[in-house]
């Protein structure tokens, strides 16, 4: 039987693995500059955590979560996103008391059952950050600029930032009633829109199927209370002050119930996909709703696969060079230990030079086959341990391109 990776999953190797590693490395550097500390949460949680935080009427909760029972009948779910898990950890470890103004970042696998496509998988990776305890619009603007800086660090500087305000628990109910009335008069809604109409009407705003029918849909901006208007105006003012170019998108709603006030998406204009590279917003009520103290919060998540594709499109690896490969061979098997020790010593001495890789030696193969292996791995040079030369304190260095070789003292090789 020929086994294949399950549909919606993928193996990450080669240039893609390099891109993902670079993205994670750069993100840690950026997070450190902004004062965020790392946190790692379990890959699976109590399923009710996600249902309660994300919302029962969201696509994730209704159609996309991987839910299973353990041997004791407890209903668990593979995490579909990172914010709920981090909020749970924030409360469980009483950080809402000990570190109420905490800044945290995370990275790792997430799981959603959705239709696979380029940059979108059922098992995928996210990098995210959450900023607790700061209700100021400055925190919203900081998180947006942070996400922008992270993308720029891997060469993605051609981006579009979209922002909106979803209001608060005081003004949003009025907007919700207006939306239900407006959408109820629409004809031939898609199945998803019909399902969402009563429970989550804001999600109809960004429906890809019925978008043309909702051009004249009401805008949240017309229903914001004075506090939310002032809050959103300050977010926009702060972004302008640092030359962050943005577009106010009145239909930007995001797919999770916990968002309040500011929401945003960052998309690349160098790819045809309209999927967000990074997205997030404010969720001031989530910690309290999950059992913690009343703690304002704002955060974002970045799709690692999408960002890596965008980075490649932006030319991140145009000047990438494979490390030079050096192979250690033995002409006489009795020198295997000495060749092995030389290879280890050479690798240890390369800590300052990341552009060289050392392979070998291989036991049990004659020199001809070892040289064939060196060609297969595209080694530029092969260092050959031969008895006569070794007794004179030398090795042979063979140039694998022009097949010339020279004798060199071991201490200089």
C-alpha cells in the first residue's frame, strides 16, 4: 500500500521549510522588540472552550472543528485557533492577577476542516500575539503595526491594511437588528447566509457568494456609539501618525464572535489571493466570559503558509544559495575512526560559517562508490583519507567539478 499524507495536510521541506523557519525566527526577533514573551499551549483542549469563545454560530464551530472523545468520554477538540487557548491559560495560571498587562506570542499547528487550496490547509501553522490589560486604542494600533513589521521582516512590504469597528455591546445590538431586517428582504440567499441570518448576521457582510447583493448594506460606522466612534478615530489617527496606510472596510466583520470594536486584516497585493496574511482585533469581553477578571485584550494571528508563499512571491529567496557541501571519504577503511573524528571536529569549527555543510564518512563502501555519493549530494569538494598521505600528516582534497586533487596538510584542510 502506498501511503499519502491525509487530504488537507502537507509535508514541509526544502525551500518551504526554510521559509517557515525564517518567518518564525524573524517573528521572535520582532516580538522581542515589542516586549512580547512566548507561550505554548496544548494542541487539543476541551471542545466547549472553543464553542464558548468562538461562538456556536460561526463556521469554525459548526463545520470546521476536529472534535473527538477520549477514553473517558470527554469531548476534546484540536485547536482551530490560538486566542481561546491563550485566554484559557491566562486565566488558569491567574495571569489576570499576576500579569494583567501581559504580552504573549505563540506559534504552532492549528486544525480546521475546510476545502484545501493554495496556502490553506486542514492542518496549518499560525504565529500570533495577544496583548492583555490595555484598553487604549494605542494597543490596537501597536498590534497592527507589529503585524506589518513582521511581514516586512520577510520581504512582504506590498500590503493592504483594512480596518473596521464592530462597536460594543451597547451599540452593536441596534446594528444587528438593522442587518437582520435588511438581509431578510434579500432574495435567493446562499445556504450559509440563510443559516447565519438569525444567529450571526454580521458574517453575511463578507459572504463571497452573495457579496454583489449587499452593496447597499448598512454600515456599522453609522451605528457606533460616541465612545466607539472616539475609539476608532484615535486608532486611525495613530496609524496615520506612523505612516501606516489603511483602508476602512465597512464590511470587514471577521468570523469569530469574541471581537469588539477594532478588527483588521492585512492582505498582500503581490498575489492574486484575497485571503488575509494576518488578521485580528480587540476582544475585551473574552477573558471575563471564560471565567477570569474583566481584562481588555487585542491580538492577531498570521498564517505561516500564506505568509511564506507571499514572501517567495516577493523574492525573499532570489539570492538564496545552498550551503557548500564538503564530503569526507576514506580510501582505506582502517582510517574510518580518524575520518569520523575529523568530520566532527570540522563541523564544530564551522560555528562561525553557516554556508558550509559536512557529510560523511561512510563505512563499508569503496572509494569509487563514495565519490559517486559525493556527486549525488552535489558536494563541491571531497576530503579523502588515504593511508600513505595520512601517515605523512596529509589528506587529499578532490575538486568534484573539475576532478582535480591536491595534497594538503591535515592541520590546514
